[in-house]
C-alpha cells in the first residue's frame, strides 16, 4: 500500500511572504491532481488524467479531513481520465472517462468509505460515429444531494433528449427532462443548471423550478472528450446565484453587486458567504463580491490545479509543474507531486481585510 505523506500542521507564508499562518494545514501526495471538491470540513481530491492508450495505473482518490488529519483512499483503477470530482457529505462521485480515437466511454462512479464502488451510469459510443449515443454533460453535489445529467444525441451529435438524474443510495432517479438540465453547482438542496446556449434555471432536489434567472451564461459547445470540458459558469453564493458571462465577469439578477471581473482564463471553484474562489495559472484568487476586493493564495506553490470554499475555509491544490500531455512524462520520467492546502476561514477573511 502506498503511503500518503501528511503534514498535520505547517506554517505557510501569506501570499508573498508576510506573517506566518497558524491553522493552515497541508496534505502531500506523490502524484499530480486535477480536481477537488469540498463539503463542510472535508475535501475530496481527484487524480490527474492520462491517455487511455498508456498502460498506467491511475492514482487513488482521497478524502481528507484537515481537522483530524484522517485520510481515506479510494482506488482509481480502470479510469484514465477522471473528471467532475464531487463531494456530498462522505460520498464522492465522479465521471470516469476512457475515451480515445473513435470511441467515447464514460461512467458515473460513486465512492463510499468501506464500501465497494458503484457504477451509476455507463455509456460507450462509437466506433461508427462518436457523436451518437449517451453522454455525461455535468455533475454536482453537496450535503445529501448529488445530481448528474445525460445527453442522448443523434448521428450528427444533436441532443434529442437531456435528463437530470438524482443519486438515491446506489440508484438514480430522473427528476427533470428537457434542454436546461446540466448541473454546475448544488447548495442547500438547490441545483443550478444550464444548457449549451447559456439558459439558466435554479431547481430543487425534485427537479421543480424555483427560479428563472433573467441573465444567461456564456454559451458552450458540448464536449466529446474530458480534456475539452468548458469552464464552470454558475456558482451559488449563499442564496444568490452568480453567473459567469462571456467577458470573464460575474453577475447576478438578485441584489446589486459591483463589477466583478475575473482574471482571464480563470476557472471557478466555489462560493460561500459573499466569497468566490477561482484558479488561474499563477494563483488561487478569492474574490469578495460586496466590494470586488481580491487576494491571491498559492503564489510560488507550483501550478494551481483546483480550489473550493466552504464555511470552514479555503481548500486548494497545486502540482509541482503544470499537467502534462507528453506520454514520456506521463509514464513517470518526471515526477509531479502535489499538495492540498486548507486555509481556515478566519485566515481568508484576515487577508481580505475590511
């Protein structure tokens, strides 16, 4: 069994090297990571992708509780391109993709401590046409709610039917059919969904429409391979839904916010208590929505990979170097370890100031 190196408590410099932070904790992993999802005081971390053509063993998923230092490991066996890591309570769900060349193969997998993995959905499309078949379009969750969407496409790749499914135990229940069903965030039983044209809805856990925001998100192209997944565009900030627009801005149709601009290419991680976190190539940005003040974490920590926020604090992951696509690197000629960092909310708010 591979041993995970854990530093229970380490002092980290604030941003560019100011005062030391107490309460900041770090988990070291000997392999690169690509995604994470936090819920309460725990965070689930998903390994980076590699080509299905390479005979490589996929590193494990981990579930880490920084309060206690406890780490659970879950095998990533048989999944070359995992994406969409989602944590809801102590359940982890993700999309296991093994797509290549003339075939798209996807599964939605559920992981639970001490129990065997459960495959909630499996689709294999091709080789006659990889555009026809059933595809996973989105996955999200928190608390006791996990949802994902499936698109059924014709030979030209046009979506004939989209379905939003809720995970109930080890089974799934369809809760909504239609065009606007692809989930991007879940909070307190509410689900933010969109379609590829940018239309947005807020649903409850039964699929009932709670709100129809007047703002739309930037349109996206449906992805065929994991590496082409578009940036997330919807994130809950308490009772408010923030919508990412085409010019890297966040807007809402509830209340009044200042102009919220994201650094170009930023990938949204999560939102809570008037804060939103997003990741760029140079750092992890925490943006306060009330006054547009922003601070950056992780400077000098390598290549930022993912981030999330909960009331407990900020969770982010970085790799020693950027994620590779070169097969020689993927086969282990270059080690690319990672670390996952937890910053208590009091430290985050202290950095933002008044």
